[in-house]
C-alpha cells in the first residue's frame, strides 16, 4: 500500500478503491456508534500555507474519531520554505508526529515533504491538485448514483487543481469525464496526456471542450469550482470578465440528465460560478459532499497511519 497520499497520478485504481472502501467501512462504523481508536495516541501535523474550513476541520475531527490528535500549524507559524527549508521542516516534524498533512502553494513543497519525512505525508491541496477532495467527491458520487458504472462526470469552469484531480481519478477508475473551460484555462497538455494514458487502461472516455452546454448534455454529475483559486487573486477581475458563460445556473443544469447531481468543492462564490438557485436546489449535493471529506480522509488516515 502507498506510504504517502500526494497525487492520484501515483495511485493504482486498486489503491483508490481501497481508500474508497475503507472510507465506506469507517463511515458505516461511525454511524453505528463510533470508530475504534485505531490511531490512539497518534498525532497528525496540519500544516497550512493557505486558509481552510473543510480540510482543517475534517482532518482534525477525523483524527479525533480515530482516537488520535490533530495539531494545527497556521501559515504564520512554520514559514515553510522561508523561515526553514522544506526538507528541514519534514525531518524535524518526523521526530514529533506520526503523519503530516500539508496545504501549500507549490506542489513541489508537498513532494519535498514526502521525500524527506519519515512519516506519511498527505496533500491537503496544492496548486497542482487536491486528491483528498477527489476521494470525498467519488465517495459522494458512489452514494448518490449507487455505482460508478456508466457515470458521466462533467466539470465546468477553470482547469484548476480540483479539475485535475477529478480528471485523474475518473481516468484511473474508468469514469467518463468531460471538462468545459474557457480558451486559455484548459488543463495543461502534459496532464491531459497522462490522463489519456490512464484512460486507455481503464476504458474511460475523456472530452475537453469549450462549450458548456455541449459538455453538460447527458451529464450525471455537474461539478464546478471558483473561477479564481487561492494564490491567483491578482487575476480576479480578468477572470470575472471571461468566465460568466461557464456559470452553473438552472438553465445550464436543464441540459443535463433529469437526475443530475451538482457538486462544488466549496468555498463557493455564489452568483459567480454557481447560482443560489442551483446551490440550494434539488440537484445540489454540496453539503453531503463537504461532509464526505471527513469520511474519505478517515479512510486515508487509517490506511497510512494505523
Ligand atoms: N474544499 C476545501 O478544500 O475546502 P477548504 O479550502 O475550506 O479546506
Ligand atoms: N480551486 C480552489 C479550491 C479550494 C478548495 C483553490 O485552490 O482555491
């Protein structure tokens, strides 16, 4: 089994299914009265260079449910790569804690943490990807659709970290994936090529479009995310002018299947990439999706740290 959880590109379909199945097992156990303390006495460092609600709280609570403890370290505390080099932080933390969850700007910082730490490292979002999010998302799709067989997952918006993780996971698991982005905001060709290789093995079909209506036609799942990710704030105005045709509103959703579910990793900029009517409407699974971060990550923690 994997030592770290850094990128879906490094995991086999079997390993991804092992995470999802462990998450389902622990969610059922938790609903039936609570989890066994399989991480009793263990500590997970929560290293954040960016803000967070879901990732911070779900990892902290997840550790608590499994009998362990989360230790929050804010952007100001460690100065990852500034006050102290990333390899040194990795080696120092390895002397104190049993696992490191990190949210960084540069993905290379996560890779370096994993290289130099002797304890497992979990990627809690980097500019490249957001693999824990993808695990919570596929758990949510499984719960709402009953299976991943024949599911058409369509992402509308920016070809960002969340979009890349969804594409890689879909490609590995044989789920058909479509993305509609504005021109200039596509997922990079090198990552598309990687995903195409995974898809060739799994049988998934990947489509890369610019037309949001064409993209969502026949979709079982519509997924969107903010137009401006953390770290891109200087581009906010430019993006606000380009992205409105990609808004997930009732009109766009009407082109998908009648039983389509609408997903968003959150936080949402309501009125921009998603309207209130959709976010709070009958197709929305936004809050069960957010809740599933807890269960998906308990699966990851159990597999890496128990
Ligand atoms: N979706 C997600 O990762 O949310 P936070 O940024 O609040 O952790
Ligand atoms: N793409 C967003 C996701 C936030 C969870 C960002 O990186 O800001």
